[in-house]
């Protein structure tokens, strides 16, 4: 039994380990009932799917959730999207009385769409962060609740290291914002989400090619995210991802006896 007189019904949407962790956290909270989970259950080894199954929560696909909402079988107060990859539409926008809060792993309004980590490095930023915002009919354009910022190292950061830092910071940030939303039982105050740059997946892929005049070292770091293609050159029509000394040292086996694996002052 909940201690209070209400229980907020939440539809949870997400993927990756951070979403699985948040799902486990939310099921332990008073006043919260997770009515369903949308995730990447079509992929093998999905941590969010595993968490939902372990917790005995109903799993939906995008289409089965829409159908259940249209038939009145799926009703909820608040949607939560934590790295969910589908654009929400129709009943997703109209059914939850408190809307849907999305956690975008980039600074808004500046960095909309995909490729935020890559562009952050290309832009030489010294801080990064995540944004909690309400979802509207477009992508990453809904009203902003809060931006959570942290420092980054413009000289050494890679897309992979920036993603890791963002996920670590995102979990407590999301816990805090969700806690506020549940406590308020109303939409949270917002600021407008105007301007910025939207980068599509195709644009981001095109940026990876090394061209004359590029800062090659920066581009290598900006697009380093195995197993995806990184910054590349084309030879005989084939893409070949480039790697630099910093990355070679980072991925070298622990305890490597190579003379070059450790920088010395000699």
C-alpha cells in the first residue's frame, strides 16, 4: 500500500543501462505505479527489457502501446522517455494528463537531434549536460524543465568518454526531476526551447569523412564510439576508421609492456 492517497501511473520508455537502473529505482518509490515499459526489446541483450521482465512489468512495442491507448486499456498520468529512440505521436501526446518528460543527453536548446556528443567535441566545449523537457509533436523542441551541466575536457574527450560521463550524470538528474514531477502532481515550470541546431543521423554520418582542412585529431576523438565507424578515409571505395595515439593507449591491454604504451618525460 502507498502511504499517501494517490499513485501516479507512469508509462516508461527507454533503453540502455541508465534506463534499466531508473526503472528499478522507480518501482521502489511510493506513489509511483509503472503501467508499462517501451524499450528496445527487439534487440538481444537489452538491459531495460531484462529489468522490466525481472520486475514483472508489462512490455509494449510502440504499436501495441498505441493500440492499447486507443482501446482505453492503457491509461497513465505521466510519460517518461529516457533515451527512447522513436518519435512520439498521436495518443502518446494526448493520453497522459501531465504530458511526457524526455531526458535528452545534450544541451537544449543548442543541440537538438542526434550526434550531440560528436558536435560538442567538434565545437570544443568545456561543459556538457542533459536536458529534461516536455515532448511535443516535433523532435527535441518541447518546453525545457531544466538543464543539468557538468565540465568536460575539450582537449581529450572522445564521443565514447562523453557518453559515459553523460550517463553517470543523467541517472541522479532524472531521479530528481521525476521526484519533483510526482510530488507536484502537475506540470513543472518550463522555459521556451527556441533556436539551436538540429543534426540528423545522415548529416552526422557525412561529417565523419576526413576532408582537406579538417582538424583530424579532433575529428578522430569526436567520432570515436566503437563498434560504429569513426572518422574515416576512403580507399578504393572502402571506409577505414582512423585512430590516434591517445586512443591506442586507451584500448591497449592492461599491463601492456610496450615501450610506447606509457608517455615518459625522456
